[in-house]
C-alpha cells in the first residue's frame, strides 16, 4: 500500500537510532 513504505521507513529510522 501507499502508506506501507512510510511505516517501513519510520520503523527502520527508529531502529537506526
């Protein structure tokens, strides 16, 4: 879905921090 990539990006970003 369109918002799926957004959730993935935020999740990866939070994990990177």
